[in-house]
C-alpha cells in the first residue's frame, strides 16, 4: 500500500502553498538529471532564519517527470496531491512497480508542491542545497 512521508529538508518540513517558490527548471536529457531552483518562504520553514531562502534540488537518473498546475491537480481525485507536505516521498506506488517491471530499476518517487505547480518525479535520488 502506498505511503506518503514528508521529507525533512535542511529547513525542516515544509507546509503551505506559499512555502516553495520555483524560478527555474532545467532538464539535462543526456544525463537524466532534473534541476529545480527557487526560494523557500522562511516564514513557513521551521529552521529558516531569513525571509526567503534560495534552494536548488537536483534529481538524478530521472525515469518519470510530470508537472501539473496546482489548482488543476487539486481538482483531481488523487489524494497524493492533497495530502502530505510540500516535499514528500511516496513509497510502494504503482509507478515504482511499473518502472521496476519495465526497467529493473529500484527508484524513489517524489512530489514537490510549489506555489503554482506540482512536480512528480521518479528517480534514483535527489540532493537539496540551501
């Protein structure tokens, strides 16, 4: 059964629509690498000391990448879009099972909810820099 677990970022768990802002999306197709850059609202981050904190998220060995506008996602019936924090890991999902069956890959499944969009990513791992 699928489970959603909030990711502990260097600034703590992130909650609220205004918590994560996205400025840039870079996809290096040849390296299967996705880079997201923006700012975290320090007022909604438990460990932040500044008002807005720049971040960079690098997802490696990306096998699945989907972006959906936030209000569209929230109008859909999928609970994964309405539950959890702004940055979650999903476990035991049908997506991970499909990738494992098709490619023999043991990957991780992430949801990042920004102010405007939700990003769903299946990849080897990620690195967050603040």
